[in-house]
C-alpha cells in the first residue's frame, strides 16, 4: 500500500505516465523549447545530455526529435530511481539509453562523473524533501563536463492557486471552494512528506554557492490557453494524493470531508475555474 511518507508516492501506473506526457506537452507549449536557447553545445559529435528523474523519457524523446530535425547527433541518457514508466528499449531511438540512478546518491558511479554537456532536472518539487535540493545540484556539478550546463524546470508549489476564466477582475465566478480543496490537498502532502518550496526561489543562489554561474533564472506565469491542461494534470495528482491521505488518516488543515471539498470545487471548475502554478526555469553553467 502506498504511504504518503515514503519517498515518492505518485502512481506507477499508466495514468501517471499519461499525466507526464500531458505535462511535457504543456512545458513545450509554454516555453517553445526543450533545451534552453542560452545553452551552447560544443560542435563536436560526442554531445552527451542526461535527464535526472526522467519518468517516461518524454523530454528525451522530444529532444531527440529536435536534434534529428537539426541534423545533429547527441547521446541522451535517461536516469530515474525506478523504471516503471520506461518505454521498451526497442521503441526508443538508438541514441537514447535509460538506466537507474538515485539523483540523491552520495557516491555517484564513476561512469557518471564528468560525462555530460547538460544535466536536466524537471518536475522535482514533490521529490525534494526538507527544502533542500543541494544533493541534486552537487551531483549535477559532478556529472557535468567543464563548461557544461544544468537546466532545471519546475513548478512552484507555493504559487498554486485557483483562477477564474480571463482575469479575476472580469469574472464573477467564485474560486473559494477550489482554493480550499487545493490548499487542503497541498498542505496534507507538504506535512506528510515534509515538502517545502522556498528552495525554488533560491535556486540561482544555490547554483552560485555550488560553483555554477547563473545563465538564466526566471518565473513564468502559465498562459491562459494552457490552464485547462494544467488543471487536468493537477486534479489528477491531487486526487491521487488525497486518496492516499484520506486512507492513511493524514489529511490536515480541514475538518471537512474530502468528498465534500472535491464536489464543491468541481462545481466551480465546471464553470471555468482553473488551477495553476508558476513555472521556474533555472540554467547554470560549470566553469570551463
Ligand atoms: C513528476 S515526475 C517527473 C518526470 C520527468 N522529469 C518529467 O518531467 O516528465 C518525478 C520523477 O522523479 C523520479 N524520482 C523520484 N525520486 C527520485 C530519486 N531519488 N532519484 C531519481 N529520480 C527520482 C520519479 O520516479 C519520477 O519519475
């Protein structure tokens, strides 16, 4: 049985993989790129890129297609602590290899040290405990070649909010029930899993403390057109987390029952209320 207190509780099933594909589409539609445009790759043919916590490798498959369109070659390596969502090797392009690695590992395997031009991390805000992403930054630093880049894309949990269609001032549709449902689920998850999100605001400073030059750090408000996909993705994850929290008796911050909160929020959402979170993009560079 899953336990909210364990490392990472999100489903191992097709539903979570489907959500990750959907979320990848949302990222690409918002940013317009997989690899940050400020990242300058060497002209040599042995460009190597790693994706930490790669999930179902959606980002790598998309990146492989970007490279193919540009007629460039790169070796792409997907790493994750578990392989539940990995596509079969036979269905991957030959330049993508997937392996198992704990992104927090204290002793990185030698074959991962100094190997990569880019280390990518995305959607780790439910993976980082105690407000401390430093083990991931340290490992990325070790994994990079001199002059290599870390690209971290994430969703800022503290910016989670309910929004009426258009801008608030134009709309009379209430959002209070959706705010309450979101706050309850989020708070239960934060308390049970010891999650905090303030590190997302400090990612640039943390890069500098670990010897990386900050190439870009920005918060991005997700476009209105992508609020529907964001809402579906967030409802999927919060329904899953709340089910576990209710079952384990660790729902906090409310004396109402989850079904009641969910139903009331659903009434607002059916009138057009969305859930949204801001994106954070942080690119750092190891000295050459
Ligand atoms: C929300 S998913 C994001 C997947 C992928 N980065 C994406 O954006 O589509 C988080 C991923 O982190 C992985 N993960 C959790 N703990 C990890 C760890 N300690 N080391 C490496 N990966 C981990 C999970 O297995 C899951 O695939």
